[in-house]
């Protein structure tokens, strides 16, 4: 794929184009397999432009994790799941929203920072830390609603809002891996369905369909 | 498969040493960042020996996923979680066993085939398919116990044993990503704790600690 050299102001500046190319190419090929040449070609910029904006490929890795955190934060801030008055309804609407955006090509619905963390957790601590900031920062954004839902419904449990918020992210990340393995987004949706069922149970909205039978042994 | 002359019998043959090196180095650096030289150095074999056993690095990727499936299947087959007579006890013992083996260095407890899937899902379908076989094959090994537990306890639910078995693997895979991001295995254990709580709830062993309060709106 050859893209014309710049001259397309509607595609944004070179730095933004490189970040958007990195976001998509890394989700398709992984960080290590994505070369600077790949990114320049995909973004339609020169190698000189790349190194003008990013000293190294690792610096690009940190910048694209930060860019992911900023753009996904904006997406989630504007999403309709904040609308319900009831905090538990907001938590469940968040999970339904996450389920609803699992569609399209694999790279389109999977997570850049989960993908990069998996690869560079030991070899590039600066990228890993930027990914962690994105993952745990997003988890933290759910915590207040879970805490409010616990308080409002008088749930006195031994799980914390912080741990449940993190667990929601673990389920999403793991669902993406199964979806990648199978080449099928249904596998990610299936795990989100189990997560929704779990959260409903934690708040007393679901019970087992049949009373447990007497144990035979 | 031809076995080479054994120079280091105590370390196994060259092919096995290369597979064990790949298992550990890929979990540390990822597949793309792991070079054939890295593997030869780590395994103490020559490049000639590498290409005697594996035509390409991709062939090594498929072989190490298969090796992972075989060795982990043996580990799980011998694990004590099969001992309880009660099928639900076996399911819960499996989850406790998975929790108990999350310790040590990150590469030691995380999953080779989850890591490789994340990277090569688009670029190396043969490796991805070998990883999928390992992940979904292991999930299938849990299905009979979950099915038996459902039948024995009279659970008439809209979730299937197959989907719950897959969900357990999604939670583990996602927990590993959070643990890698934080450099802390507690994050993976935390998600397994939520999973255990979920399974106990599905089978009526847990209820919410307090009755849900009246909703205010």
C-alpha cells in the first residue's frame, strides 16, 4: 500500500497520522513486527518525518499508548452509558456498551495497550508503563459507579470496587485473546456476557435458575 | 522427526532444548522479537541444528505451541484437582489449582500460546491455529466436569458448559495481561478470585451478603 507523501491536510499532521497508523498496524502485527518503514508507508510520511517526531521506535510505542489512552478516554467519556441515574444501571450499561463495540475486523475492536503489554512487559518498561497507565486509568474510571452501586444497594461484600473494575478489564483483554485465536468476535462477546451475569449476581439481580439439588456425596 | 546426536544428554536433545528455550524466551520477549540466534544461544545449539529441526522460525512457532499443548496437558492430567468425587468440587479445585500456580517470574506463570496468539493472529495463521488448538483443547478438558456439575445440581441455566469453560480461559488470559502491565501476579490471582466467586454463584453456593436495598429511582 503506497500512500501519497503528505499534501493531505484532511488526514491530519504527520505525527497524528503516524500515531493512527501505529495504532492499527500494531494491533494487526504486534509491536516488534511493525517496522518504522511499515509505519511511514501506512501514514504516508518520510522516515525523516518519523524521526523528527519520535527519537526511537520505543518513543513511538510510548506515544501511541498515551494517544490510545487519550482517544479512548474521550470515546468513553462521550458514550451514553453515563446517562442512567442509578449507578448499577450505569455499570451494566458500560458493560453492554463494551459488548456492543466488539465488531468488525479483529484489529478494530481489540486493545492496543493490551497487545503491546503482552509483548514488551519485560523488554520495554517505558511502553509497558504507558500501557498500564491506560488500562488501570480506564479501570479507575469505573470505580466510582461500582462503589456508588454497592453503597446504594447495601452490598457488604469482601470484594472491592477497585478489584471488580480491574476484573472487567481482565475479562475484556482475555476475551480479545480468545477472539483472536478463533478469528471470531463472538468469543469476546461470550465472556462479556458471563461478566454481565457475574455483576448482576453480585448485586442480587440474578439467582440460579433452579435450587441446587441435594449433593449425592 | 529426527533426533540429533546428544552432546548434552542431561539437557535433553537439541530439539527439546530449542523448544524449551522458545517456550521461555518467547514468554519474555514475544515471538517477533525472539530471533533464531536468541534461541540457539539460549538452547546451546548451533544455527545448523536449529534449521535441521525447524525449516523456518514459523515452523518453530507451530512446534512450540504443540509442545506447550502436550506438556501442559500432562501437567493438568496429573494435577490433584481431578480427585474429588463431586464434579463441582473438581471444577472449583481446578480454579484453585490455576490460582496456586500463578507465582514466580512473570514468564514462568504466563501463557505461551496466549502470548503468541496476541501477536501473530493475522500474520501467521499456522501458529495461531496451533495456539487455538491448545487454548480450546484445554477448555474442552473442563467441559465434562462443568456439564456433570450442572446435571448433578439441577442447574437449568442459559449458559452452556462449553461457554463457561472458555470463559475460565479468557479470565486467566486477561489476568495475565493485567499482571504483566503491573509487574505483579496478584492482579492475575485477583481475577481468578472473581472467577471462583462467579462459578460458586452460578451453582448457588454464594449469595449477596446483604439483600439489595430498595432502589431510589
